[in-house]
C-alpha cells in the first residue's frame, strides 16, 4: 500500500503578505485585483474568510462583505521564492513530488530518502521545516492514495495534520458531502443532488454502469473513489526542453567511423528517453569538443517529427560530416533532441492564478 502526503499551504499568498507586512497580522487581507475594477480575489486570509470572503470572488463583492478589507496586489516573485524553499524541503524526503500549484503538492513517500516508515512523522517534520524556514504554516493530509490524502489535508485546516487510515477510509468517504469529491465541480454537484446523491454513502449505492451512463468516463472514477480506490500515480513535473546524451573519451578520437558508432549508441539512448516520454522532437543537435576544448555545435530540423533511433542517428551523422571530425582529434561527442510537440513530462498541474486578475 502506498503512502501519499498532500501538503497545502494555509492561505498562502495572504500569509506571505501578512508575514512581510506585520501591520496586517490578524487583519482581513485579500490578495487580488482592485475592488473598484473587475478584479478577483486570489487569496483571502483566515480573518477575511470569517466575513465570507473567498478566492475567485469578485473583489468588489468581497469589499462589500468586509468594508475594512485590506487589498494587496499580488507579488508572484515573492510567492515563487517561498514555493521553491518548500519544494526543496519536499525533495529532502522524496523525488516523487507532484506540484498542483505554487502552494500545494502530492508526495509519494512509500519509499523515501530518510527510510522513515511513518508518513505521519514525515508530514510532521515537513510542516515544522516549512514553518522554521518560511514562518508560514501548512496543512498535511496522509493516506494511501491521492484522493484521500487531498481530502485529509482539508480536515484540520489551518496548520493541521490528518491521517486517513485504510480501515477508516470507507466510513470517512460515506459521510463526505458530494461537493467535496475530487472532480466534482458546481455543475456535477448539482446533477448529483438531482440524482439523490448527497454524500459518499449515496454514491456507493450506484453501479459503475449507471454512473457511467450519467457521467461518462468520470462515472467510473466516481465509482472507484466512493470505494476508496484511486490508483493515480504521483506524477513528477519535469519540464525538460531537450533530451541529450554525451560521451567524453579518455583518449582523443581521430576516426570518423568510430565516432559514427558512438552516434548510434547515443542516438539509441536518446530515442529510448524520447519514447518513454511519449513525445517527438523537431531538432537534432550534435556537439563535438575538440582536443583544444573548442566546441562545435550543429543542428538540423528536417521538418517532420523525429522519434526513432534511425531518425536521430541519420541526422546526427550528417551533422558529424559537417564538422572537422577525422581531421582533428575529438574529445567529446553529444547528441541532443529538442523542440518537443509538448513539454516532456508536463503534468496536468500548474493551475495558474493569473486569469483571476483584472488586466
Ligand atoms: Mg493552499
């Protein structure tokens, strides 16, 4: 069984502003657009939430709910900086990190760098480190899948930590309002209510077939999460712009034939990575370093997608013939592909807040 932690910073943007502007501590603060314009609330401090202010609400509405509300323009650079500090803490424990936004991430700690068998203790340590390094608080949810971990982090917000054990999962889900289920937005919630599905227990009374008739493919997902089943992996975010392999030689190479063989080997390795990422490239680049450390880089974009070893190697060999390899001693050879039809390993995360703001 997996051990998944969901970490969610508490009122992140607003908390950063309150930390950096102590005069706003314990006051209702909103980060977002101008209340006199068409701005929207991006984050609300807990003091503001007492008035019913919440994110995605028009700023003008928020200022009517709470006339003393302090409006702050967002400082994304500041939030990004904190986010990087937090992610560095995560990576002390695992490389299986899936960021959902600047302030939220899933961690798979089933196997972790500290060899700590307790996900709860890891979550506690992470929360403590976040607080001592940033002065900010986070809430943590722990369970055996992403669905339950995310729900758990919400249970004792702010500054909470909640574990949903496997044997408690079903009773927990049964009492959960349907609107709190992952993937159930306002429209789906309304439809669920019309069908008499108010909570997890109601949902579990439905067959997979009937749910799929109503909700399509999502129906199958609802059927499984109602039973605490969610096998979605924690997907790491690797936004690579290129995939490359290179080889440094112990002795100088003056044979083009020999270099061609290395091109084949390197192309094979690059093609394997490319296929693993299920993407195609536009450009092949060959890099040669001569024995005097001079570097020669040449690229070709053939105008059709590049994906196989043959595609890569044949282009790289043409490029090799354009260099002075054979005439001069070569110390290093590298093959790189770039220009992917999508970003490699691009995860579905990254919900940017930008659309919330007035332009
Ligand atoms: Mg948050």
